[in-house]
């Protein structure tokens, strides 16, 4: 489902910084994988490259058999829209939109009929146990509830790949446990390929596979 071959990423500035170097990785369809490592090790850079939010300096990345380097900007936008769901640490919800409107937005961008959009958004908010919060704004929700809305939005097109960057990092311990359980439940129910960048050992240990990154390279690949 996800393949990286010799992937490196350099950032140019006053000094060239190598964030990833020569990474080879294969993630099979339906796997749930944690990506761990110290700050600055390249975890989030790798997630951004897999999510087509940035371009590799060297090497090739494939998503579901498609080489990202061969795609135009418009085609990359379609890959992000149709094949990848993103969950961020700080939720990234639009503050002026209700829960229902935040979850509906990706479907409007795809041109779905309004009735289908409304049905899907309500279905997903019910799935994350927020069926009673449809008309609430983000500021009216707890941190855990905001993350549930963000997860529902990420799942709006039932993407085959779900990328989560520190999904529990901005939550208290108890709420983080609830969100992690929700991600596991949705993974089992929907069969998506899930990659989670995390500093939390408990999150990593809950995944069947953990990729350890150090200094831009894969240091260890552990399966349970």
C-alpha cells in the first residue's frame, strides 16, 4: 500500500539540513504502524512525504501502486483528497464551522450532492459518538471531542490510508486513551492502512508494528 525506496529529504537554507536519508519502507494494506523517534529525527517529515504534502529530494514514494513523483500538482491534490485522511495534533478545525460543517467540507470539495454529504457527515459523527454535537462550534467542545471531529473529517471519504501526527499529544492521559481506542476500533472496522507518529510509548506499543527513526534513518523495525 505504501512503499518508500531510497527516500531522502533535504531542506535548503543558510545550511543544508538532511531530515531523511536513504529510507526504504514497505507498509502493507491494512497494517497499523507507529513511527517513533526523538524530536528532529524525521518522523513528521516522513509522514508529510507519504501524505504528498511535500516532495522527496531523492527516491520514490508509491501510494497504492502510484508513484507520487510522476503526478502533476492537480493529481497530487486528488491523491490527498481521495486516498489519504489526515489527523493532526492540534485538530485544524475551522472555528466558524459547526461539527457537521467541518466534517462535510471535504465532501463539498469533491462535489457530492448535498443530501449525500449531510447523510455521510451525520453517519461519521455518530460513529465517533458525537451525534448530539452536530451544531456545536469547535470552541464549544472539549479537546477530546475536537479530536473526534477531526477523525470524522479525516474519514469522510473512507480513505485507504490514514495518517495521524501525534493524535493524542494535545490531550490529557484519559482522553488520549479514548482517542487511541477509537482509532483502533475504526481501523478494525474500516480496514484502512494507519500510520501514527507518536512520542507516547503506550500508543506505539498498542500498534502491531513500530518503526524507530533516528537521525533521518530507520534504526529499527519491530513487529509484535
